C-alpha cells in the first residue's frame, strides 16, 4: 500500500526526485551537489535501532536538531559521535521518494522521525 499522507502532519505527499541523503535529499540544491560529487553517503544507526542514509554534511550537522523533535528528553545528545556506521553507500544514486510540502522533508526521514517519537514515547 502506498503512503499518501505525511506520518507527522498528514498532509498529502507528492513524489519527487531525491538525492541519497534521507535528511537533505529532497532539497533541489542537494541534487546539484550529488551531480557534482560533493558528498559521501553512509548508512548509520542514528538512534538506538533506527537507521538513516546520510550525507557527510548531514551526519555532522545532525546534532543541531532539537532532540525533542525525535521524542527525546531536552538536552539529550544526538550528534554524529553517537552514531554507528552500518555501511558506506558505495554506489549512491538519485531516486524517487514521497515528499511532504508542509514538513519539507522526504518520506524516508519522516518515517524515521515517527518511529523515533513512537520509540521514545514508551
């Protein structure tokens, strides 16, 4: 079954071309960065049991998120130094994903946020 609504705000999703990063990949500028080979990509366990594909920029910048966005307690540290490398993405490619125009995120990232909130609300 195709997901047609955002798992966070329930807005209707649209389909768009995306770069390999689950965080920034829906940004059209990131498609340009991908074509210019400006980033490397890794699969990382970002929070216990939850993984994302991240570019080298988003991996380092991830700690700037407010941890409460992911259902964590205020002040919880979530930076790249707490991530576990699962694997390098050796053949990254442009793909397609659903995108929420209100949250301004691709579905892969929105599912991660929803899973993190669910995990940390228990």
